[in-house]
C-alpha cells in the first residue's frame, strides 16, 4: 500500500550501522542451490594452492640434494615433479572457472528476475519516490558486482586464508626463528584492515548511490531529448550530468587513495619482514646453522604467500562493494508489498461502481495540507457511463488511480458490483477493470503486443474490433501492419496515434468496468467524433467512468459528476447540471471557448 512505500535511498548520514559479513550472508538463499559448485570451486583452488606450496619443498630438495652433491642425474625427477605441479596448478584453476561460471550466471539471472518481479508488485507510491536510475543501477551494475564476488573474492577469501595458515605452518616447521620474523607484520595488518573496512564500506555505498543518480540524469536526458533540444537546454542538463559525474569521480578517487594506502602497507611491511628473514637466514647459513636448501625453501614459501597477503586488500575492498550492492538489492526486496486480502469479498451483485466516503492524500504530502479527496460519494450504476469533470487539480486523475488500486484510498470504501476492491486479489481486480490514461505509454514492441497487453488471450478478431473502436485504422498503413515495432515509448507515432492505441488496449478485453482519463485529448475534432460514436456503442454494456474536459466527451455519458475541493458537488444529466450547477456551467463554458479557440 502507499503507506508502506519505501523512502528514497538514504544519504550516508542517515544509514544505520551495518555489518559487511551480515550483508553478504543474506546472499546464501541464492547461493544455496549452487553450493556444490561453489564447494567444487573452492576445492579446486585449494588443491591448486597446495601445488604452489609444494614447489618450495621441491626447490629445497634440489638445492640440498642434486646441486649440493653435483648429481645432475638426480635433477631430472625433481624438475619433472616441478613441471607436473605447475601443470596441475594451471589445470585446477581452469577447472575452478569452468565449475562456477554457468551456475553463477543462473544466480545472477534469478536475482535480477526476483528484483524485476518485486518492482512490478510494489505500489506506484514506491516508484514515485525512487529515481528510476537508482533502480536501474541495482538491476545491472549491482548484479554484476554480486556475481563477481561469488565467482572470485568469496572463493579466494577462503582459499587465501587457508593457504596463509598452511604456508605459515610450513615456514615455522622449516625454521621457527625466521617464521616469527616473517609474521611480525600480521598484527598491524589486521588492525589496519579493520579500520580500512569501515571507511571503504561507507565510500562504496556512496559511490554506488551516486552511480544511480548519474544513471537517472542520463535516462532523463535521453527520454526528454526532444524537450531539451526544443528549449535549448542541453548545456543545462550537461552541467547537471557533469556535477554528478564529478561527485562520483571524487568518491572513486577517495576509494582509490584508501586502497592505495592499504596496499602500500600490505606490500611494504611483509617485504621488510622478508628482508630481515633473508639477512638472518644468510648469517645462519654462513655459520652452518641452516642449510642453503632450507633457506631457499623458506624464502620460496614466503614469496608464494605474497599473493594471498597482498590480495587481501583487493579482496576486502571488493567484499565491501559486494556488501553494499547486497544492501542496495535488499533495500528493494525488503520493501513491504500490499498485503494480500485476509477476508473473502461479499457475493457479487449487479451494483456497478460505488465510492463511499473516499478520502486520499499522497504519502509524502506535507502534514499541514488537507486531503486531496475529502469524502467522495459516488455511484455509477451497472452499465452506465459517467463523466467526471472538475477544474485542474481537483483530483479527477487521482480518483481514477484508486479504482485499479494503483494507490490505496486513505479512508472510505470502493466497491465493484458490491465487492470491496481491498478484498479482491489484484490480478482478479485488474482483469475486470481496464484503464486508459491521458498520457499514453507504449512499450518497445509491436502494435499487436501493445494492444493485446490489455487482454493477453485475445485473438485477431478482438484486436481488429479494438482498433476499430479506437479509430486506429492507421495501423494497417504501417510497414508491417499490427506487427510494426513502435519504438521506445511509441515515439515513432504521433500523440493522437499513441492515444488511440492506448484506448484500443483498454477496450480489447471487453472489460466489465472501464476507466478513461480524458482519452481523446490529443485527437482532432473529426477523429474525436468518430471515436466517440464507436465508444458509445462499445460502452453500451460496460460500466465506465470517463474523465472529461470537453463537452463532446461529456456527451458520451449518461450522467455527469462534478468534482471540486475533494468532494462531488453534483451528479446528473448534462442538461440538468447546466441549469442547476453554476460550477458545471462555468467549466463547460470555459471548455467550449477553448474548443472554439482550437
């Protein structure tokens, strides 16, 4: 419901304390179906890392054995073993990628599908508050970030940690003194990583939100390109784009500096410790306290652990980005949906549309402002067509959005044939009631697909009938007739053509109830008359509410309701209201003057 719509994305100062681990653990629901593939990937990477750790032992044997004893024949088996270990490492890392690539693509598709489905189920109030670019970035870049985290950082956080522990144990077994020197940087590195995680996490969330803001500006610029060019405002929008791009750039640079500082310490401290271990080892070899082969094995092991240690900075950074991506994903998924009805609706009876004491205010309206609708009482009898008229801002369009429950009435009841719409499942409600709004939205699809969206199971005969009612015969002059693609938002068609297709979409399913929000505003007088004549016949058995601004549209109706100041002032036939209702007379006289001017 509108009351439960989520607020827009929080700014950094508003965000509650979060845990990177807790955020990432929420992905386990999606990772569970591919757990064996993940386990196989980790196992393959562990075996490959094990092969890497065996190489120093072989090198130590080579130095203390064949080289020390000048036994060239003994070199070949050990060289062959090194070659086998190298090939095993390469093959196992390749196997790891093969195991995980396809399953992770399925996980990404499942998450994106769930997000899309959630966006379709959330109320219109949610979409009013959330910028489309923020939602778009969650469905694209955030999904990619999460897939890459499961494919690489998650696996190597486990593998590199275990490799570091095993390598440390191996170094201590070779020489505990050198091992302790090498481990000295561990404590400051742990403290540094903890501090880094907090700052980098906040910066990552800011960057991802700023990326969503940038996507919003880009999307609006593309969709509104005609307006921008018509008013010469390209530079203004370009300035807005640059401002947001500069903010994102500054945040990304801050992240880069944080990561650079971390890498400098992560790389520098172990190098100093390794240098100290090398110096002490050389002295001990010179005093015959340590064999050259053992020192080579120790140093080779330490060098093999450079990647697990140095990669921790990148792995932690990407894990933080993944956790913020998970937070952004679940920001949407956690938004409450409109609850399912808990009661059964009353039995249907032939009663038409009835509104009783209906009040409404938008969720984000200031508290000191009055309700937009302040107690609407209206009855549209079964089979009747009622016109709804009122001054601009009187709430006519808002009232039409309450019938299909795009918004939930704040108070009062709305019934269809005696059944409270709050107790009807949304699919059932919207199968019985069709809507055509003044602003006709078409999709990047064919004419046929756009029209039959109003009745997916309808056939060719229903399509042709709907096109005839809407006087959309122009469709047959298009290059491929009804199978012609209309382009994004249908902008390849004129405003009147889009409006007629939207009207055809509303009537194609022969709905029981029909809501039309000024459906003929973009039509010329001649086409309007033809559509009105066809609509009069099509609406003969349909209960319809038609928002009207022109007398010609009012004449479609059996009765007229006058809406003013959030209430219905009067209801009656057109001629009767002209005599008895001054507000209606004023509206009609203004509409007639406008029509003459046009």
